[in-house]
C-alpha cells in the first residue's frame, strides 16, 4: 500500500511541551488535507497518511510540505515484513541508471536478519534486475530505504522531499500583520507564521483615493499567505479621514511619519480587540525614508505591544527571493496605489526628531480620529 511518511522538525526538542506542539501539528496537517479522504496516524516521531486516493498524491504532498513544523516527506510502499515483499517494493524504487545503495533500519529486533544483511540481499536483487546499476556505499546517486517497524510492517522508499520546517502555526502566540499591497509585508507574515504564530491582518485603504482594485489586491495576497497561516481574516480600515486631516493640518514632510504612527496605534487597538499580543510589519532598515532608525523610533514610540519586523536585516533581493518562493511576488508587483502613495511629500523627513513629530501631531485630535477609524473596520474572512 502506498503511504506518505511525514517527519517533523524542531518540535522534538521541546521536552514537556511536546504534546502541545504535536497536537497543533497534526491538526494543521489534517486541516490542509481535509478535502482528501485518508487516515492520518502517528508512529514514532512521525505521521503516516494511509488510504488516500492515489490520484491526489501530488496534491496531498504539496499541501503537507507547506505546513510549518514538517521537516520532510517520503512516499513509501508499506509491506508486511517479509523479504520477498520488501524486495519487490525496493525494485519499484530502484533507479534506472547510476549508482545506488540500500539503507536498512531494523527497529524490530525480533526480525532475524541484521540490517546489513538485509541491505546486501535487497541490493543484490536490485542489481540482478538491472545489471547496469552500480553500488556505491559512500556517495550513491540514489538510496533505497528500508525501515522495518515493530508492527510487522516495513516501509520502503526512495526519495525524501524537503518541507518548510519551522514551528506549527498555533504554537507561537497571535499577531496582527500590517498588510499592504507591496512585496514586503506578505513575506513578513510568512516569516512569523513560520515561527508558529497565528495571524490576522490589518489593511488601511483610502477610498476613494485608492481604488477597489488596490483593496482586492491585498485580499488576493491574504489568500496566498493563508496557505501558510491556515486561517486569515483581514480587518480593512478606512484611513481617508486621517490622511485628509494630516494633509490639511501638518507640514507635508511629516505626512508619512505621522501616518505610520496612526497605523501603529490602530493596529495595536485591533490587536487587543482580537486577543493578539504583537504587531508585525514588513519594514527593512534603511529601505526607504520611513524606515530609518529615527523613523522607526517615531512609529515605535506609540506602540506598547512588541512590534516584530522579521525583514529588518534583509536586502530587497532576499525579500524578493522569498516572495517568489511563497508565491506572492507576481501579485505584489501588479500596479497599485497604496494609501502611502497618495499625498506623497516631495521631500519626506528622513530623520524625524521625536519631539518635533509629537509637536507637529499635536494639532490633530488623535483619539477621535483613531476611534472613527476603528468604527470603519470591515472584517473580511478569507476562505
Ligand atoms: P510593503 O512592500 O510591505 O508595502 P514597503 O517597502 O512598501 O513595504 P512601506 O510602504 O514603508 O514599505 O511600509 C512599511 C510597512 O508598513 C509595510 O511592510 C506594512 O507592514 C505597513 N504598511 C504600509 N502600508 C500599509 C497599509 N496600507 N496597510 C497596512 N499596512 C501597511
Ligand atoms: Mg508599501
């Protein structure tokens, strides 16, 4: 019978918490394959998927290899522990050409043949069936694995498929990611989900200055990252009143700085409403005027929760590489307006002094503007 073996990462390091991590992982695995009838069970620090329709093999693998906490997968043949059946299965995993070796693990010590002998015998069968192959015990092109389990069954497999690693979503607390239509913030969401965070998103739009397409683009990005975050709801907040007020009352070079502070205040309020303990942004030090240490200081000073900036030390090239890998790049580079691109000052301050920012901002009724924005929240559940 064809089965899928799932090995998990880091989790085994977690001592007493192991149960917590394992139950999050298994429920996440089950949720991504819920459309494919199958059985998932645990055996010795791994999971095994059985009884699935083989037409969906690739789809199941694709879904599971993106679940954080999964280290690798193998498609195996599970056979009764019997040399004839093991040999037949091993032949189906043997390469057509090149060098190979057989690697046997005998977990079931009641099985009388030592692992070295099993490897030698099965290797002999493979060579007999295809004499053009060569054995290379040290640097083989291919390895056929035989894993003799205690339950009278043996797994035979060839290739190991690498998965994403990380920690299971649901084990790292809850965060609110500030999601724009750009390249960076979806990558930031991915990075934090990878460390086990449960995420929601907040997006600020300035309708009618920004279009419905710009909003849709963000929801499309949210849908792509949901593949990793497993759940996703976007709180869409109207930023028009705030932007208009800043535009009318503050010196234009402070526009972006003050906008950022409002975004942070609102994101924090939403975080507490949603039971989240952190805010996440896609900032990268020095990337643009609003991401200098001084700018970050001025935004950060309105925050009370931890603000995670997983891309802070990344080059743009590195961020782009991840966005391509996770599938958000093509959507992120579609033309769009963001509320940060309207009323854009010609010369934004690059090193705002906090005292100056606070003074400039003092002409605004911050509390009322924040309350009004919170009243405009529309929660969009991504399915
Ligand atoms: P991104 O590519 O993520 O838009 P960026 O390089 O364009 O980032 P900025 O526009 O300065 O940088 O934004 C910095 C961060 O602020 C973003 O990564 C995002 O987390 C947040 N942000 C910016 N605009 C918005 C918005 N309209 N809604 C929600 N969050 C936003
Ligand atoms: Mg942006």
